[in-house]
C-alpha cells in the first residue's frame, strides 16, 4: 500500500543547516475526473478575494489550493485577470480530498 508520504517529491530547498526541507506537496495527478473540466476566466475580484470565488464556484471556501494545483498553478499570484483555469466537477474535488488521505491511497 502506498501512503501519502510516498507521493511526495524530494525538495530542492535547503534550510540554514544545508538539509533538504521536506516537500509537503502531493502529486495530484493520480485521480480521474467524472466529466470534462470547464473553463473559468479569472477576474481581478477573484484574485483579490479568492475564497469568495471558491465559494461561488464550489460552495466551499476550502480546497482552493487543490483547485489551483489541479491547474498546475503553484501560487495564486501567478494568475492575472483574464487568465483561464479549468473548473473540475465539485464531486471530483470532494472525492479527491476524501480518497487521498494517509492509508487510503492504493
């Protein structure tokens, strides 16, 4: 059985002692989607208050980092107004969160 920690990649960042930081980012490319993602065009309002955008699109304010990561976006500030990201089905987002937990990844 694979754990969440087996999916982590080795960090390239060193701390002040020259030791590698553990990289807590998971490989999110392990799931399947139930339907094709739809395009969503980012506005300046979305960037100023992304949690509101997340609530309007998904009905939750959590998992915004997952939505960005699915789109290959490391940081929210990498986006500019007018950029397009893909919106996955809410059930796909929730299923991923429920299934990718320590001890549940197979």
